[in-house]
């Protein structure tokens, strides 16, 4: 974007997206299973899952990428995708998540504990948005959203 100065929050978001990609690539290259936490509204399923399965998800959900899901993992320039089965009937779908919407990446360590390798920080909360010359596409979210789900609190202790 020659000629346009990006605000600190946009530059920081770009760095976070690159860090997210690099961590996922490292895990993939080393055959290390992981989980991602994201807002469900930013996840797409192809084909679309039945309503009863979608309704069972929490607004902030964790997807475990292991086994077949891990084997099908694809990392693109904007996001990741993997295939997984859902519900009692193991209905298959391709799950797609942009890096910008991955809130956290976690792994299980040697002591069988979940460890967060990546946690997205809301850059606007830190740097503000007044310096931006370009439109941000709804990337504003806060750690409160992650912490509001009791399951996610263990990643921060």
C-alpha cells in the first residue's frame, strides 16, 4: 500500500496474522496436533452443517485439529481449512477460518496440560484507531470475549 500510512493497530494486526500463520505452519511441519479458538460467526462450513449441530456450538468455540482433520489441514495466504466430522452422525464439512479471526492456538504439553502458543490481542484497545487511513473489517474484539467462556479461562492460568 504505497503512499498510505497504516495505523499502528492495522500494522499490529498484520503482524499477529503472520505470527498465527507461522505457528500453524510450524505445528503442521512437525506433525503436532493443536486446537484453535475462534468466534463461531467467523467460521464457515462447506457444506453448511445442519442447524441442530450449529446451535450446539458456543459463540466462542474450540476446534481440535488432530487425526483426519490435521491430515487435511491446508494453510493459505488468508486462512486455514480442514475437514472434520460433526454430530452423532459424523457429518463431514470443510471448516474455513481466516487467520484474522483465530483468537488462540493451543497445544497439549508433555505434562498433558493445555498451553496457549498464540493469543490474539485487540490492537485497537492498545493503539486506538485514530491513525488509520484504511477500513478495518470488524477485527475489533477483546480478550473479554475469550474469558467469558469458562472453558477458555484455563489457558490464562
